[in-house]
C-alpha cells in the first residue's frame, strides 16, 4: 500500500508551544471583544457544559440532568472548564468562540503547507465549523489536544472519542507508561470522587445514537471499514492526521461538528481548486438536506 500524497508540513512543525504567537494572542483578544459585544444566537451546548461544571462543584449529579441538554462528556472535561463556567455566559461563550477560531488557524498551519490563508477561510466557513460556533461545541479545543505532548493523547482521545479516538494509537512506545498513568490516574480519581460515572456515561452514549443529528443513524457499522483504512495507514506511517481522520468513522455516533478534524486533514492533501470544489460540494449537500 503506497503512502497517501500530501501537501502538509511534517507533524513536528516549527510552531511555538501550542502554536500561540503574540499575533495570535492579540487576534484572540480582539475576537473575544467582538464576540462579547455581538448579539450572537446559540451556545446551547456550551451552556450545558457550563451548567455541568457548576453541578460538579456543587456535588450534584453530573449525568441524567437536562440543563438545557444532557451532559455527554467525561467528568474531567467539566472539571477543566470550572473556571470558565462561573464567568458571565456571554463572556465565556465569546472566549470559547475566540479560542476555537484561534486553534483552528494553528491546526491549519500545522498540517497545510500551501494556500494557508485560503484554507483557513475554508475552515472558518465550513459546515462543521458553522455547527461548532452556533452550538458552542468544544470540538476544536479537543482537536487541539494534538498539540500536547504524546503522553497526554490517551486522555485527549477519551475526552471526545468521535473527534480524536484514533490519536491514542499514535502514542509512541516510549510514552506508553506515562500515558497509561495519566489516564489511569484521572479515571481513578474521578471514580473515587463521583462513584461509577462510567455506566451513566455509556448509557447516555447509547441513547445518542438514536438522535436525529447522528450522521451514522441507520448506517452504523458500515462506515467502519473506511475508518479502519485511515487508522491502519496512520499507524503504519506514524501520521497523526490520518489517525484523527479515522476517529468519527469508528464510533456509532458523529454529528456534523465531529468532522472538523476530517475537514482539516482533507485540506492538507488538496490544492486550492480541489479544496474550493470540496467546500462548495459539502455546502450543497448540507443545504439540500435542510
């Protein structure tokens, strides 16, 4: 099997830590102010996570509470976002949107070698990004976990499997013990503090598969072979991009936002005209379903 051609930079790019430069920090601050002042609609999923974080601090049940939706992530996600949950909602939502766009540009630069500006615009205005920004999803923040040291990738994969599950199989052998200790330590601590939350999490996850916005509803598991192809190719080539691209195809639930990683990976393999054609084709498909 020959390797897939690519126009991307190698994964070990020369970006600074987390890809954050002074210019990006300034841009992020400007975006926070702009989003904070704009009367933006949506943010229901972000509100759900914020309320879950507050319940976690208060010692109230994390799962099985519709507020405004049911919380669907592991407890460590709510724990990490506790500081943001106590900010005024408009401010925390603006911060989420600004960080989402900032890290999206970081990932475009990490994986794409040509036409960075065009591909950044195609990412910002893509269907999955539109879904993420409208509902206040954390998908791009989870995807940005690839910028962390590989020993953290196991925990990142557990955070939202439909986004980065395959990344767990890209952990270099020398990092296996540390990665196992991180995941095991977080799971053990959460079980000691919250009891058997895993059963509640998996129970709600099985209900998600029947939701109308699940793109695999009625199709699972026929999309899995495509995910396995990306996964095996990624393992063979030690390619983080292909491991990420495999993730939404390997699980029984994936929303439109779950494909932001696949979209970024696709852009890294295409030239400007191919990228534009795929962008228009995807929007035509989405609009035809509306």
